[in-house]
């Protein structure tokens, strides 16, 4: 790595109806000494007029296409003008432009390409509870989808390598863009890091947000559902960066005891250990006759969860207790009564019906037992091992 490497960075500010704050944001960004591009995404409040005398580039998109489209327009502008990277920050004044230097310096320390995220220190009282929940919710799903352990996957203060950004197969244009790009970048082999930055949330009465709680949450739900399903498929990803030795490969060493120890430590923070236990019990309750262990190991591997914990937890679902409980539950859902006839005809000649009832019942019993087991494991792990929500993949 060349420690003296300097990146040519373009600061990109996506703008949509933030005329009241954009001028101060652009002024602060220009003060960093980096070139600045403001991409107006079809604003209707005349934001570009507020900055027409400032020393910055501008682009205007018509009609409104979404934040993702604005960022990609900025990336194409940067590519045409030979910039190495773009650094995005929001026009609402949430970020301190002076902290852009932190992200640039961090990127220059790493081998390119690298994405740097400004992890917001959300400690002030004015931060809405929905923002805290949204960040933790997003962190959970991104961790499952790509194994990336970062404290803030939603921050708009980010540095992207231009070439790789334009090569990624991205399909989202709005608030779901920043999740999609992060997951697909990790899949493509791009290094993703974070640095802590401050954040400003104005009081509730002064806050301007264009996030639609119904439409945008629906978009995020669709995105995460698609990414989870894609993660489960045994298909390779488009690689933009040559892979080094992966974490999964280094788990297996010549010493069998060390290999077992490595597997036990894998993703073993209390929270993620509990998630692995829930997964093992849930899958163990399903009628995956003869292939339970293979399926559990595969799913745990794809979701970067502790395989040993998942397989061990699934043993609590071995016959006869849990399968019978699932069948009885499924039978009750189908008929409104419990199956009390233990005859050979009922349980063998009607095996196809019992398996169907097993499946129905397991979709209720599995999550409930999984939640109980995960809670017990989490509390024990916190009591005896410490740790936090984040765990190594």
C-alpha cells in the first residue's frame, strides 16, 4: 500500500427541497477545499437559486428520480472529470462538512477500492426514536445479507470509489439505494469501513424529512426480502475485486481442536449467537426429513451465523416431542380439534397429511421455541461472556 496516495475526491450533495439549508451546507463544503457538485433532484423550492453565486458545479434532474439517481448522476459526472471517488453528504445540514476529511484520510490509508461510511454518533436528545430503530433494524438485515459489521449502515455521509460504483448492478433509486449499494459492494469484494462522525438533528418542529413511512418502508421491505433470497441461492456474485483468503476458509486449520474452537467463536457475540440458536430451532422444527443438518449448516453459512450453535440448537427438535407437537398444532389448525387417534392407520397410512400438518404446525411452534431458546442463550451469554449486538462474521 502506498501511504502517500492521494485521492481526487468530488463532494456530491444530493438536493431535494432543502432550500433553507443548502446554502450553508454548500458553503461549509466548499471550505474543505474539495470540488463540490450539487445534484438537484427535481426540487420545487428553488434551491439551486440560493447557491448560484457559490463556487460549485450543479446538475439538475427532471423530474424527481430519487436520492440514488442523484448520487449516480454525480458518479457519472465524477468519472467524466477523472475523479477517483465521490463523497456524499445530505443537504439538510445533518452532517458537518469539515468531517469529510476524516473519510478521505481513512480511504487513503486503505488499498483501493474502499467504501468509507461516516457512522453517526446519535447521542443527542433530539434524535428521534424512529431513527434509532431504523438504524438497528437496517444493521440487522445488512449483517445477515453480507456479514458486514458496521455500526451505521444508513448514514448519508459516504465515500464511494467512482469506477466500482458505476460497475455495480444497482436497481434502486430512492432511500433503499444506500442499503443495496452497501450489500452488493461487499458481495463484489469491495472493502467497507467506517469512521465516527457527529450528527445534527434539529428539534422536531424544524425537521424536514422526505421519508415516507409507508412507501419507503415498503421499498425497504422488498429490497431486504430480495437480498435475503439472493443470499440463500448457491450462485456466485459478480466480483469487482479479487478475493483474498476468506474468513470461512481460515476457520479450517490442521489442528481439529482449533478448527472446532474457530467454529464456536464464529459470529459468537451474545446477540448473534442467539440468532443462530433461533435459526437452528426454527429449521429443526421443519419437516426436512434426512437433511436437517445440511440445510442448517448451509443457511447459517450464507447468513454468517455460528454453525455449531445452530446445529446444536436444532437437536432440541429431534423426534418425537417437537414433531408430534407440530403435527398436533397443524391438525388443530386444519380441523379445529386435536389428533387423539394414535392408530397405525392415522399415523402411517395418512403420512402425507401428517407431514402437511407438521409443516403448518412448525411455522408456529418453531418460531416460538426458537424465541425461547434464543432468549435463554442470549441471557446466559451476556451473563458469562459479555459482548454486544455486533459480532464477527
